C-alpha cells in the first residue's frame, strides 16, 4: 500500500506516501518517499499526483541538496570537462562571490524564478555590469541543468527567468597625449620595457609575460608570441605552451627603437640573473621577478593602475592598450586583415566590431570627406 498511517512524536496521526518507481539509471524497482501529510485525503491526492509523475517519468525523490552544494558539485564534476584549468577562476569567483551568498543555503527544489530574478535585480542595483549578470545567469543555469539530469528537480528555473539584456559600453581609449603622459611616468617603472612592448605590439598580458629571449631575434627585429603565463585560482603563475587560439601563435616585426630597448633590457636582465642568489627561470622569460619567476598578472595590473593614477590620465584596464594599438593602426589606414594577424585574432570580425573605435580624429576626417563630397556635388550641379 502506498499510503500508510504513522504517529508522530506528539501522538498525532500522519499519513506517509510512498510509491514504487524504476530507478532511472539501473531500472530496478525502488520506493520513492513522496511526503507525510496530516490527513488521509490529502495523502491520497498527493499519491495520485506522484503516480501520474511516475508514468510521465518526472517523479523525483525527496532531495535536500542546497544550491551551494549543487554549485560545488557542478564545479568539481562538470566544469573541468569543458573549461581549461586556468579559466576556472572566473567560474569559481562567480559562484563564491555572487551565487552562494545570494542563494547558497536555498534547497534546489525550492529555488523559484522570482528568487533568481531577484539576484539579477540586486546585482544591477549594486552597479554590476549586464555582462557580469549574464555570466551569473549562465553559471547558475548550467548547474541547474545538472540538477535536472540528476533527477533533483524537474525543470530548470533559469529557462524561465529573464536575465538583463546585454548593454555594450564603448571602450575608453587614450588620446595620443594621454598615452604620452602614461609612458612618461612609466619611463621610471621597473616594467618600463614591458609597457613599451605592450603599446607597440598590442599583445595580450598573458602573451607578454610568456615571451622568452628565444622568441626574440634582435638582429632580424622580430618577436614571436607562442606561449602564455597563466595562473590558477590557488596557485602560482606558470608557463603554458600555446596561445589563446591557434592564430595567437605569430611572429611580428619590431621597430628599430623597440629592438634597441630590448637589447638594453637584456643587459639589465643578465645582470639581475648573475646577482640573484637563486634563479628560477628555465624558460628565460624576458619579464620575471628578481629571482626569475613568472610574473603574476594581478601584480602587473596593480603596477599599471598606480602609473595611471600618477600620470593623471583616465583609468582604463591594461587590456585597453591592446585596443588602443588596434584602433590607432586602423585609424592610420592599416589593412584590417594585417592588423588581425598581428594581434592574433582568430576572427576578422573581432578586430572590426569589437575594437575599431570612432575616435575624434577619425570623426573629423569622415566629416571632411562628406563635406568634400557634398561640395563636389553642388559644383557639378551648378
């Protein structure tokens, strides 16, 4: 019998509902506890619902898994299947900083669409970007898909919840005067040559940190980008072979001035190596700690932010130096395909749509062209 009478600790009658259902994995018969109810009539009603769910294949066992527990299992089991170890930090940060504090203690079965949309509204009110909120939505949705697959819940509430529409903000890039002000201040920074190389090549931070002396041919005036320095969430930076994409492995030409800067930097680098009591740089990284260790990108960011503040220029992230390089190259008339190859873009559209900014100078030039066209048309009409 699926409905049985029980007596609770206070001596009151309760009605326990259990139904038999095949295990979705093994196919063996099992008894699923539906719940305990105060009256037999209510118990029989819930029994009927459970039997209908069983026939549809949607009957779930009672499960007290919390969203926090689910997210931990998702990070441990599912994410490593498709995400590179060095990229795990982004997933773990969203879980730790945004999802667990908001709904970590809520049982997965009790998570509602309203509660999920409340997370988005709260993040928006606190000033977070729509891009971050979208990532919060994607991470939670992926974890809930796992819960559906594991028969914890019948549906993924994120399929119904509405995340905010992405609002793209035009990236800020420096004017030539602002860039000059930054480089003037950076001239006294230990990473001076790093900043010069970043501006000249438009390379990614991980690529610049991964450059070795074997990648530089000072006589030919070329530099090769083919490996990265990356960092795991709870680890030290390490050298990883291969670029971000297949097209990230590339060799580009250096200006004569940059080649001279690197020659001078090599002399100082060799002196540092000789003076070091211990040297831990088997790859011969160009930019490294005084003991030869790979640099941490976070420390590079701190150094950049400090220089920006001293220079008194608008704050931008270091990655915007890459955007500045590409934008200026395109504005100067460089072939877009050549620019994409130089910076290691896999998709030419990325170069065009993401990075090509309309600067004041470009807008003035376009205005002059349009005016000249209109003047010529008037002259021809006259």
